[in-house]
C-alpha cells in the first residue's frame, strides 16, 4: 500500500531489561491535556540516513540516559491512529539489556521521568496494550533463548 509522506512515520524503540531480566526501563510522561501519567517504553522517529537499530539505541539513550545492547532480532509493529497529519506509524521494536546508566539528553519540549518497572507488575503499570504485548513477546524470546542455551550446554556435557 502506498502512503503520502505526511501519512507515514517510521520510529524505533527498545524494551530495556536490567541485567537480571527482572525489571524493564520505562519513561513516564504526564499528559497535561488528559491529566494523566502515561508509562511506556522509550521510542522516537528514525532520522534520515539512520538505521532502525541505531535509532532505537539513540532514542533510549536520549529519553532515559541508558546505554543498551540490542538483542539479535527485531519485532515490527504497525500502529494506526487518527492524528491530523500522521495516519500510520510503523514502529521497529527491539529487546535490549542495560549496559550503563547516564544522563537523559531530551530534545527541547520533551519531559520524561525514568522508571524501572518490575516485570511481574508491568501489566498493571504500562499504560498501553501495545507495550504490554511487546513485553510479553520479549519475555517469550528471553525464555526461548535461555531454554536453547540450557539445551546446548546439556548436549556439550
């Protein structure tokens, strides 16, 4: 399907786990119009000439201060919504592990706080179903990788 340039946006982000995989890094934005806090995973637009992977790492660093290492693989979601200028947003999502925390590097007009969320409580804390589903996919991928590593270790013994 073809979209006019004003109707298609490409963005990237990551679900960043701590080194124990028991917590994920989220950003909290206060929506002044709705009067609510929204807790979500860091993401943002891909810049011209930038790969989705590089954009995900950059957006995580800017919005949270975290340096992260992406896991192999990619999950792409297409989200449709009815904004005035943007009709379709294609998101490239990655799972990642924290390397180190640093300082946020927010763009002008951005205001996020950073929050570590226990994986066990994430469904009740994350504001959007897309983020909850994304976390479930990442947790499944982590479990499958751990299982494969254990099986490989057993076969080598």
